[in-house]
C-alpha cells in the first residue's frame, strides 16, 4: 500500500463537482482522504509542493491500441501504460484488434493481468464483438464481461452486418456496457487512403468520402434507437456525423461520441508531401469538418476526447503512402494538443477540457475515475498549464514515434501522475537526470 501523500497548494480542478480552488489534497491508502486548506502533514507520509500547478482527476482514454499480443515491437501493454501516465492518463481502454484478437475470456484476462503487473495506468480491456473480428459470429459477450471487459467493439473494422450490430446492442444492454462503434461503410471508403478532396486529387491519392462515416453513424444511431442499447461512436471526424449524432440525442437515443486531438487540430493539408505520419482512419478532413467537430465538442454533441493511440514501427510508416498503415500515436501529446487548440484559443476553459478528458469518458464507460471527491480512487494528474514545449518524439515512452506533431510547440504539460495514491510518473526525475547527465529511459 502506498504511503500517505499531501499535494499541497495546487489549483484543484474537479469537473465532477465543479470545483476550482486552491486546496491541499490528502491521499491515504489509495484513496482521496481529504481536501482542505493547510492540511497537516501525515505521519510517515510525503509532502509535495504543487503550488502554481493544476491538480486534477487522472485523464481517461476510451480508445487505445496496445498491440499486445502479436505486435510487441510496436507497443506492449507495459510500454503503452507507461506512455499513458507520462501523458496524464490514469485509465486507458485497450482495443481488441490484436493478434490474436481479444475475443475470449482468457484474452481479456491476459490484458487485465498484464496491466496490473505493469503498475502504471489502469488498463481496461475492451472485448471483440465478433469472433476473430470477422464480423460474422458474435462473441460470448457475457463471458467477456465476466472476465473484465468494460465494452465491446471490432474497432479497426466496422460491424458491417446490421443484424449482428442489432444483436450486439441488445446484448450490451443486458450486460450494462456500451458498444464502441467504428463507423465506416467499407463499400464507400473502399481502397481510399486519405480524405476525398482537392488535396487527394492534387497528390493523386485515392480518397475516402465523408459519406463513408456519415452513413455508418446514421445506421448505428438507428439501431441504438431500435434496441435501446448504449452506443459510443469512436473517432468522429465529419460534419455530417455531428449532425446525425445531434439529431439522435435530440430524439433521446443513448449515444455518446469522441473526437481525437488530431482531428481537432489538423486538416488534410497535413498530408501534403505524402507524410505518412498524417495517415489515419478516419482520415484528416477539411477545415469545415475540423470546425464542426470543435463546435460539437464545445456544445456537448461530442462528449469527450480520446487519442486512438495507434503505434506503428518506423519501417512500416516509411513505406509509400498507399502501403503505409493507418494510425498515429497520441497518449503523450493529447493534453498539449488539446490545450493549444481549445484552451489557448478560448474555445474551452480548463475545467471544461478536463471534463472532456477525464470525467465524461469515465462516465461513458462506468469507470471508477474522473473525480477527486473524498473516498474516490487516488488517480491524479498534476499539470503545468502554462508550459510551452516542443514535441520531441525521440523522448516518448511509447515504443513508437509515429506522431504528426513532431517539432510543433504544444501548451500544457504533465508534471506528475499518481495511480492509487502512488507516484507512477514524475517529470522532476527527468529534469534531475538531465542536470546530472543521466540518460532517461
């Protein structure tokens, strides 16, 4: 059990109770024990000065690819969980499109056990909808839930069979978990490799139209309305999808949605030069789409931010654009990109951003996170909201480096992350090592 800690003098921001004030936070036995002013130092504990910094609930990422089992050269559960805490995430949801997929209770149990063994972020497995991710035969969802799955999805591919999608939402309703939808009509996206528009035409690359996402999101919302199941739409990227989700929510459909930092920050212009680090699915869209998803996040039509952290080995991304895999990493840049694009730009204040990165995603997946109320798990992030830093992928804790933000200035940086009241990341250690000329691994 971790020893007591007082985080002293920080600006405590907790969207779960609309708290924003300077307080001390006492952590005992893995829980938030007390918040107040001038709390006494606990016997045998540690007193940490966080004056001038923000103390917030640990961030929660509903959408992370950890690659283990099968592609451990790209990422492992341990390396991904360690990268997560460096980015301020204390809870991450691991997608099932591994090799083999997370489609049976043993595989779910493996992810849980490896996450616990790693000892960094809490790792929550998401089970597959279909056996082998083939979109044909449904997995034993009840058994996956019993083994620890907190949701189901075939992310990486859509559940193309509408009947299977209906049965899935009926089952997830029975087991009180959400269905995470990768909403893509493969007949419309086809062999496309980027957004279908003037840039794809100029580059001579096959395009993916917005309709490939819009049609699929509309279908999923209709099936959710039919079944009463909980739908969560992954990586929303189009203005059409925003309008479909807005209308579904107005009708009372149980639907939530996420957007990635890269879809909030970048357009298809980032692909010029055939930059494979800007290749992802769904693709980077037009400026009008970026504006639409930003507005939707501010308005609450899109509920939260998730990274869709998708690590790839550099040799894979060094291929010609057509042949390079989709996906970018995001755990260690999400906060800095989101702060730069939304808070510095005046679209959200800091409590609203933390709400989208912590409290709301925790509620969607029913995770014991996203709050600092007394008695809650002591999962905490300490942030310097004013620090400006240049993204240097060579210093990431992820095993992969495929970020579109390399060399860019970001705003807001994690100083410390605690999980269960235990310090699992402390950038002060990096600074000390740098001063002493010690390589930080």
